[in-house]
């Protein structure tokens, strides 16, 4: 038996994978990582399949210890200050944590949320096919809530994988955007032409009323064409509701299944992680794309995520990559396993 001990959790630290897909029609929130590419990156560095559950944290990651075995760990999402017994771990790099040593994860200046992945993942019981935590319903994760000091997370593998730790060039990740691309609708006819023009030309700031469920934005008022109430219908990740305040609300991973405010647009999936990493006070703008363009962008984004492993290199050996060198140190097989 081996465990990862939570000495001091970071704010809103909880277990997340790629979400509880297919249950929203029954009134169950999808949850899941709000920055899926960062979750994939952490898992790749830890030697895991991309959707393995990891610890998602906000602002800072907290402190952890291993018990029973050495574990391969990785932190991704931004340039977080990661140390093991005070020694700095380079960003975007896997590392081994031996029993008795302490991991500390501080803040990052370039990101809001991070992910701590453990080699082999955690042996927690899935709920409706997922380990993702949805705090409002008490579903998933560890007892359905955020992590607390003293929690023990059972490790599946119980040991560090073979081979040296790897480092990931963040150039292999999709870039973050201030201009978020949207597809107008499904209720854009509930807004005046001037309201849609305001939405697409205005600058909106992330307010302090922002969490995994959604972000309230502040900026120019968006004019409705009539009533701002509709018969409730389904809410997709990235839906932009505009209630009677005329200020937009963007729904994220922990969104409710339905809503009764008109949705002026939906942010395309590849751009949602950029918003999820935005802090209160950061600004965003919106750019309309048609559905065909959105599909093409999504395909390119998925292809980039699938190629993320090409940006791996052995830690400490530089980031220059070529097949001959990787084959020479027998690491290609591990990379392929991490992408399986």
C-alpha cells in the first residue's frame, strides 16, 4: 500500500479527470478539469494516460508527502513554484517523491489553476464513470469534497515508473488567448443588433464572482430585444448567458444542466482553458466564428494535444528532440504508453 498524504491542501484542491460525460440529461453536472490540456500535460509527465484523475488546485497547490513507496509526480498548468524539501523542481518537469520528503507547490504568475498528477493515478472509486469531484452535489473525488489536511490518496501504481523523469516544452501546448472565439446562438435572436455588436466589440473583465461553475464578467451592457427570461434549456460548456443585469456569465465545468436566461453565444472548446486560467481583473474579448470554422479549429486543437508527447525530453538533458536520440536512450516506448 502506498499513499499520497495531503499535508496542507491548496485552495479548492480536489480530484478531477476529464469529467462525467453523458449524465447531464439526468440533471448531473459533468464537472472535470477546467483546463483539460494542462491535465493532459501533467499526466504525460507522470507517465499516465491523458484522462487520469489528478489534483486540481487554484492559486497554489499546497504540501504533500508520499508514504509506502516513491511516486512519480508532475505539476502542470503554469510556472508554479515547486520544491521538494526546499530544492526547486523546474517547471513542466516530472520528478520522484520518496517517502519522508515533502513536496510544496506555491503560486504561479502565469496561471490560476494547476494539476498535480501521480504516476499510476489514484485508486479511488469512480462515480458514474468518473473520479471528478462536484462539490455542490457531493459527488466523486474523495468523499465528494475538496481535499483536507490529513487526507490520504491511495496510489494505484505505488512506485515511480521506470526511466528518468521527463520535461515538457510548453510550446507543445495550445497558446492562451485574450480574444475568445464564439459561435453566436442559440438565442442570439433575443438580443438587438446593437447588443450583439456590443458583445463582439466590448472588453469584459473577470469579476471576483468566478469559480468552476462559471465566470461573471463585467463590461458594456448587452441589450436584450425583449424579455430576458426563456423556457429553461440545456447548458453547454462555454455557454454565454446574459441575465437581466445585461452582463455576461460564462458557464464552465461545474455548470448546471439547464438555465433560463438567453444565451448569446458559446465559447468554442479550444478557447475555454484560456478563460479558466484568467484571474479576476483580467480582460477578454469575443470574436465570432461560424460553426464550420469552429469545427476546423477543434480538429486542429485535438491534433495538437495528440502530438504533445513530441515535446517531451529527458529532464536535465535539454529539449532538443530527435528520434535517434530518444531511441538511443529507450524512452520512446514510455512516451507511447503515456499517450495510450
